[in-house]
C-alpha cells in the first residue's frame, strides 16, 4: 500500500488561532505551526486535543509510558482527563481543541449509525496514538491538512466561498475516521448481517472486560461501555454464555486465576493473584474460587509448587 508524503505547510513558521464555535458555549480551535505542549488545562470549554505532527515526530511521555511517534503524520488524541499525565516535546503541525460530543455525533454519522453516541463515548476517555499510520488513516490525516489550509485566514480563500463547505463538520469526521475509522467501518459491515451489530458490540465489550480484569467492574460500567440497558445486556450474555454478565466475569477471572495458581511465579502469592484479578480482599477471592472449583486457592498453589520442587 503506497504511503503519502506530508503536504508542505507554508504557514509552519507561525501559529494561528482559528476559532470554530461549538454547540455548548465552547470555542474549539485549530492552531497551525510550531507548538509547545502545556499539561495545564485550558479554559476554552473543550475537553480533548488532537495533535498531528506534520514534521514527522511526536515524542514525550504519557504517564509511565514513553512516546516516540514517527511517520509521515504521527497523531495523538488526548482527552483532558489525561492531559496532566502528558509531557510532550515541541512539534510542528496541527493542534486541535475539540468537543467530544461533536465527535460522538460524527462517529454515528460515519458509521451509518451502527455506533450510537452513547456507545462511542467510552472510546473518547482514553488516549489514542497513530505511529507511522498507513492506508486509510494516513489518507484521512492528509485530507485534514487540506482542510487546515482552507481554514487558514491568511490563505487566499475568500470566506464567502469557504463557509458553505461546512468544514467544521468535515474536520470532525476526518478526526474520527483517522483515529477510529477501521473499527467503526468494520462494525458497520457486521451490522449488515443478522445479529451482526449485537455481536460486534458484545465482542468489543468482552475485549474491554478482559483488558480490565485487574480491577473491580460494575454493571453500570458495562452498560455505559456497550450502550445497552441492564436488561439488554443480561439478555445478550444469557444468549451467548447462558449466564448473566457478573457470573461470566467471575468465571473468566477464576479460570485465569487457576491457570496462574497452577504455574505460579517466584513472587506470586494468593494476595497478588487476587489483586491482579480484580479482588480487593483475599477472603472474597478464596470464597469465590472455592465455590467454582471446590478447592482452596492456597492448597492448589502449594500442590503446584511441590510438584515443581
């Protein structure tokens, strides 16, 4: 698949504010040029940033993780809830301040409404990075640069010719397509088959549950993540697994914990394994484990270690 070189930004030597009025009293904006990131939240009514390094490099740290994003247009979506965790170096390119409610609506539109705003909203709570993106994501970022050119008040584009293009809506959609487009469009294709949309939602939810098995999970989180009501969620799990969500989560965790107990590491203990599987209290973990397997976890671990020695 061919890659695309970055469009030259003739205005890269200066930074330009481009106000784009939002729907909730906020002032979204796009800056073009060289940027110095600040972890201090801005009082602009927006709740997320999108950074695109047309110079080909975006680096720094995000929490405990190092960032070194390279490629024609490395990009980073950063919700404000994670802003103070980010320490980024200077970069050349685009910095957008946006509203997540607009991105939710854009996601519903580009997915043919197979993704509701409620279902898409949880994706906007976590950072997303594109490192050396190829294919459609890179093409959408290239188009976003073109939109930036059209929005530049110093460029030779009469406002009366640009305004009817509704470029703010185009920009929202391009951001969504670049960062989450493959996932949304895959879901749209699945939705064309009987039961496809429900299966896609459930698969996304199961992957999220497994990724968060180290902490307590509540039914309200599952409802928010999937966009399903309590009743619909219970029906989906009953049809797929023959049990309600909480029971499936417990069984999945217990099986994972059992495998760990059968092959414990030198630093493993009942408390560390319990904690890694979302239990705050060892006593509750032991009761649940014994209920599922009819055996105390401490006995299983001793047997496993005795067999190795």
